[in-house]
C-alpha cells in the first residue's frame, strides 16, 4: 500500500526494505539505548524523517504486512519505562513532522536530513535537551555516511517532488 504524500506512519525496522542508494542516508535510527531518555522509538524516528524527505523529493513509500511474523513475549512494565517519554513527546513530535518544510534547494537526501536536523534543534530542542543531542548526531550521521559512501556521497539528485 502506498502511503499518501503528507501522511506519516510508524515505520517498523524489523521488517524493512529500502533502496540504499535513494534513501539510505535518512535511515538513521537516532540516539537510543542505555543512558538515553527515550527507547523503542528509533525506527519510528527514522520513518518520520524518511517519509518527510521522500515526500519532498517525490519518492514513494509503501507499507504492508510483514514477511516475517515477530512474536516475542516482553515485559509491558519494562517497555513502558522505555517508552513513556516517547508517548508523551508524540504530542510534540507528530505536529513537528507534519509541519516540516524543506526548501527547494534541498535536492538530496543528505541536504534534506541536515535541514531537518536544524529544525529539530530549533523546535524540539526546547522540549528536551535530548533533541539538541539528537540533531547533532543526525549531522554526524550524514558526515559519516558521506565519508563511508564516497561513490554515493552526493546521493541521487532528484527533482523536487513538491
């Protein structure tokens, strides 16, 4: 199923396929794990960033049933401890991603991602300092991506889909 332009979705990283050359630089799953104030939102963060970028660049995003069914017993109280800030912060995150606008000169995934990082720092940095750190990590991710992927460093320059 094609996800309509302007519509966000909760991407799951367990059953995920993407074109690395087209959208790979946007697949940063954020700052998660021990010592971070939020957990289990890493794939959704990557999905929200990726969807905004794909919409801007005119790339389609599809979703559907998983090829592999994941069924794992987990402790809901442990999960709640990891997720409660994410649940609370969604009141800021969803409107943020719904209102992100990217300038016409953002013609590559990397340029779009750097622009989103600036907006994260400017708008979500006020919610919690975590988002300032995340914005810095997003820039570091793109720098590392470009260094480790020299042939694809410029990514595909695409005509703006707006």
